[in-house]
C-alpha cells in the first residue's frame, strides 16, 4: 500500500534565487524503512515541510495517504535565559 508519493517536486523559497529541490520522485510503501541524509542546506527539512503540507511545491504533487499521522520533532529547542536541558 502506498503511504507517501512525491511526483516531480520542485521547490524554491521566494527570497532565494537557488532552487532547493527539483525533479524529486519517490514512493514510501507499507513496511518501508527510510532515512533522510544530506548535507546542511540540502533540503531535508524543506522536504519534510512539503510532505506535511506546511509549504507547497512550485511544481509537482505530493500524495499522503488519508489518515496517515506524521510526527515531527523540531531541530532546535527554544531555551529561555538560564535554562538547561535538565529543566525539561
């Protein structure tokens, strides 16, 4: 069963001239085990934002199975002055 499908995804942030993602195609099926690895600035977080519909591609389509729940943990935790990780 197909869970997530990307079809010819292109994305560029309005304030940038460089295209972040282009010609992206993939399928994630039942029981797939995937990893997302890349250099800083290569578009990993952007791809996650596209999959979760936080942003829209310039070109292409992303299909996410109805009812599929996707959990995301922020890369950075906003600490207040004098807080540490042990505060949480």
